[in-house]
């Protein structure tokens, strides 16, 4: 099923609706979105519901640039595993290839491509859903967040050389030029963010803002009631779909030597391997309970390359198959049709 996107895509949306005089619960109810899951990484909402919600807010709250306003309040961490994959790269070029490779983890409705020319590179973004309400608004949100991702990697002074949108202009031109800091074209063949090719060769800073925040909060004692292994588990969950939930990668993200991380976990009676397995089991339980998420997507979210691995793991965790566990969680009849 392609009509899905992580509920983290709605981060900061209720606050923005409230500031503009709207009722976020009313808008969520009209579009079938559960407000309780907004901002979470392991829950999904229909991509078409997000698109509809953006369009309704833009029209009814008198804010045609609603999507760009929302994008300006979000940061790349809403991409979850995609952000982890990007931050694990050596260069911006490697990171962008990782973003293109793992975009389906965040939303299978998004199609991302890097078009590399002699002097410039274009980051192309589109949706695979052909009949999508308010498509222009969700595209503006996606390219708006893309700009924030570029600035995470290249610095806050990064500006594209050109932005192209397929749809007609829906806000004042100055809104776009102020936001992107470059020329903006509408009615183009593709949705593109274009930048100099030399940016691809820049090395990423090795101090990861997300990891630093976790390190400060969980290792420097700002939150002494939270165990160290919970901080490690939080990074494991985010790293699983991108295939970087390894000891070396997670230790690097937490600014620790792998042996130091192992010693800290051992002091709490835990091992890295057990945390990975526990994280997979808990994530599998959550995703299997959501019947909108196909079993193939559950497998990808757990970092498995083969569906058979998911089956073996479920038999070990739950003593049953993934489909049988889904039926049990959903209270379905024994033999419903598989999605």
C-alpha cells in the first residue's frame, strides 16, 4: 500500500492550526487522523489524509502558505530513520543517496531521485499516488522539509540555486523566495531543488545534533530518571529501517566508543544485541496492530531484507506467524484476505 506516511510528518501541525485560530482536533477528526499518534515514528497515517488536511487548513484558515509554514517549524528528525541514514554518511552526496534509497521507509508514497549534471544536481520529488487531493500543498511541505534537511547537512546558510514546482503558484511569490532564498518557477515538468554539484563533496560534521541531544539528556544527567539503555533503544528504533542499527553506528551517533557503550549497558544488566531484539519485537507488535501497514512494510521497518526473516522472528517472539499475530491483535476472523 503506497498511501502511507509516518505520523511524524504531522509534527507541530496542531500548534500551527491553533495559532491560526482553528481547532486541531476538529481538523484531525474530519480527515480521520488520530491526534494521539501525531509526531510518532512507528505509526502511519494515509498520505492522502495528510494532503487533504494541509489543503483544508490552507483554504479555511486563510493561509495558502500553510504547508511552508509547517515545514519551517519542523526539522529533519521527523524523517526518523531517513535522518539517521543521512547523518551516518561521510559526505552530503552519500547522505542524499541514502535519503533517496530510504525515502520509502518514511513514506512509500514519495518518489525521490538525484539528477547529477556537469555543474548542478537536482533533487527530484514527486508522489506515486495519481489521484491525490491538494497535491500542491503536500509537495510544498515535502520540498520545504527537504530544504531543512539540506541545511542540517550543509549549514544554515545553504541556499538552492533554483526551485521548480509542477503546480501553479498558490501563495505570493515573495513567500517562496523568502523561504527558499532563490528563484522559484511554477508549472515546471518536475518538482526540483537544484544546487551546485560541489555541495555533494562536502563532508558532514561528525557531531550529530540528535545524538548530542540524547547524550546530554541521558548521559549528562538532565534526566536521571531515564536509564541509559532507554536512550540506546531510542536510537536503535530510529536506525532499524535504515539498516544502521549496529553497535558501531549507534555508538558513533551517541559519541561513544563501542566498548564504552557495551560497558554502560552491562552496568544496567543489558546487552546491545538484546536491546536490538527487544526493539524489533516491540516495533513489530505496534506495526502488526496497524492493519494499514502491509507485512512487507513491517519487514522493512524492522530492518529485514527478506520477509522470511520476519516470519522466523515472529515465531520466536510470539510463537506464531506475522499474519496470525495481526489477526489476533485486530480481532479478525481466522481467514481474512491478506492485504
